[in-house]
C-alpha cells in the first residue's frame, strides 16, 4: 500500500488560528455593540480572556449576563435580544476586517497556497459566524478565497459548539473523509478537545490568549506556522526540521498518527 500521501484534507479553526482576531477584533466589536445598546459593559483584555472559556459569541454574552448581570435573565425576549446584540457586534467586526486591521498569522497564507498546489482539500471548522469567516478571508486573501475551501462549517450549523466534536463530525461527513486522513489546526484547548473527540490528529499554534492552556494529546504545539524567514518556536511534540509547517510536515504528522 502506498503510504507516501496520507493527508487528504486540512481542517482549520478560525479565531486565533487563521488570525489573532480575539483581543483586537471580537473584543473591540463586542464593546462597540454594547455602547450602541447603551450598556455600561466593558470587556477588557483580562475579562475577555476569561470569557473565552465559553465558545460562541451568543453563548458568551449569556454567560456574562448569568455571572455579572443576573437581573437581565428575567427579560422576556432574552434569546432574541442576545441574538440582536450579537448581530450588531458582527457588523462591527466585519468593519474591522474590511479595514484590513487584522492580518493573517505567520505562515497561514503560504500554507494554504501550498496545500492547494498539492491538491489537498481545505476546510474550516469554527464556532464563529459565516459572516465573520467570509469577512476575514476576503480582507486577507481576496474575494476568490472563499471558493478555495471545499467545506466551511461555521456558526450554528451544529447544535453543540466546541469542545463538543459536532462541527468536526459535520465537516468530515461533508468531505466524505475519515479522520485519520485529515489534520486539524487549532489554537485553543477547547478546539483541541473538539478535534480529538472527532479522532482528528491536531496541530496547535498557540495564540495570545491560549499560551498557558493544556494541549496534551496534540501531535505538535508551535508558536505559529512559521515562515522560511521567521521560524516558529517549538513548544512540544515532534520537531519539524525546517522551522515552518508545510505540506510535507503535515503529511508526516498524519502518517505517524495513523
């Protein structure tokens, strides 16, 4: 049996993985939406780091209400109100994207180009909204980049968000591929738990908010995907010799996992 090409698809998380969107993107957008809604809420850097333990923007707002503004739980149309607030936040986030304020992380654009050249399928598995995904891709890779991805799993397309494996199961089903022929690229402990629960080998590129999280079970943990002129820092796992993640490295990680 030919084992030279095990890798058939790469499944990317978005926030923190493709771009460091949380601190200077989503957090800023949430605060702008709160101001528009005449709320005196302010999610500073440290508080937002704590809130990131909850995946999903609408879920994060509800968690904040439960913990800090419990009187609001009596609001009769709370679910609709939260959805409206989150939609407003998404508009602010898209504006930040369109202004080009949030670049892709090191190595992301290069790796996507290499995988396309190698005819490896590309997919996205994220809890963020489809609007956020398309805004990020268009602002960093161009209008046509949406079509580079065979499958985009985003937002509320599945009932349970990460760390549940639902989004990865959904994407794998759409790809018609088994997990052992794919690899997930994540930046958070919740993302890793989600991917591992779907039996996916997982590479971690830590982001500002996730550096101290527990990544046991990941194939490799690195500072970022690296570039030939800007090698990554290895945090744990097998050490790719060249200092940047490319098709050959991912194929080797998948082959070893299998």
